[in-house]
């Protein structure tokens, strides 16, 4: 959840500081992809830890 908040704030900052529309769009896409990737890594890590805990 904190990833979503941090990347949303970063996206808003990017839109406010960049003047070029293409750069703004690419920045939003970059942060969206980063949100998905970091959430996937976190999810996979939590599943692995849960699986390891269940085996012990």
C-alpha cells in the first residue's frame, strides 16, 4: 500500500515539474510500471515466506 502512495506522489510531482506533455505521459507510465513491479516482487516474497513458514 505504501508503494502506491509513494508512486502516486512521485507521479503528481513529475506532472507538476515537467512541461512537456510527452515527458509527463512517459513519467506516469514509468511510475505505473514501477508500482506494478514492486508490488509483484513484494507479493512473491510474501508468498515464498508463507510457504516456507508452512513447511517448517
